[in-house]
């Protein structure tokens, strides 16, 4: 049972990381973020990315806050694995 919970949470964190990457890549294409798919990704990604954007300034025109946000998700996933290892 515990392993199933770990697997589900780990998979959700991975999918969320991929959603953020896709959302970032949409900025490279004109009007892609205005599409229904882009708006859906904005609704699920922007609430997580906003605190990082407030803390981490852009370097010129490059926003590195999504990179830090993804690294944070990966660290959470690693922490989840460590927690599962301690419990199991």
C-alpha cells in the first residue's frame, strides 16, 4: 500500500515537471499560450511558478525561475524516495 502511494506521488511530480517544461516551451511559439492547451497549462503551472518568479530575478530576457522550480520538484521527489526508504 505504501509503495503504491509513493509511486502515485512520484508519477504526479514527474508529470507536473513535464507540464512545466511544455509550458515553458510554448513561449517559443507565437500565440501558443493563448490556445486552450496553453491556457490549461497556465492554470496548473502559473500558481507554482509565481512564487519563484517573485524571488528569482530574470537575467536579461531569460527567466530562470522555472529551472529552479523544476529542481525543487525533483528534490521533493528525491525526498519522497528517502522518506519511503526510511519507512519501508
